[in-house]
């Protein structure tokens, strides 16, 4: 996996020029169409598991997510993620010894891919000053005989 880990300002420094990965660190997975991911678990050996940021946001129920447009024929979907600061009050989103703080106001930027599979990609299209944002989901591949063919 090739990725770029976006080390937050409060990164956990182990020693000079050495940092460790923490839960809630965000990185870009270049092997998965530049999808933004979030670390969900750090294992004892230093390896970690991560989820697509869009999938994680949906599971956490932090944002109020609404579908603006859904065209099942083309696979196009436009969604609005409305930031809800009251839902961010959980301790699991704040800085601790093994967890990085999540800045929900600066979490995504226009053009970020927050969910990606072999068949679709969800991309941030607009971000509001408060951290709310719009996304568009489009089909990116088509399965034929067990193989993925790019259609975009």
C-alpha cells in the first residue's frame, strides 16, 4: 500500500523526527484511487486498520447526511453532509495518548475522494466554512467476467 499520512499538528512524537500512527490519523491511499482514509485501530505491532473516510463518517453518525439527488440508472448520487457539533462531543474524537484530535471543520477539501470501490467513487465537491460539505458519487467501473473495466 502506498499512502501519504497527513500528520496532524498534534502528532504523537516518539523522538526527534519519529512519529507514531494513532487512531483517527487521516491519510490518502494512493493504491485506492487517492481515497482519504482514517485509522480505526492501531495494533501492538504498529500496523493499523483503516476505513474510507466516507464510510467511517456514516458509521459514526457525526454528520447529518441527506441525499440531494439519486439517479439509479447512472449511479450518480449527490449528498450533503451537515456538520453537527453536538455529535462531536464524544471523547473518542479528542486528543489522548493513542488518539489524534479530529478537526471536523477542516476534515475535507474540495476534490477529496472519501469513498472508493471498484465500481464507484464519492468525491467532495463543495465545502462550507463550518465543515459541512457536498459530495457526488459516480460509477467508475463495470464488472465483466470477474474483471473490472474502467468506464470513467
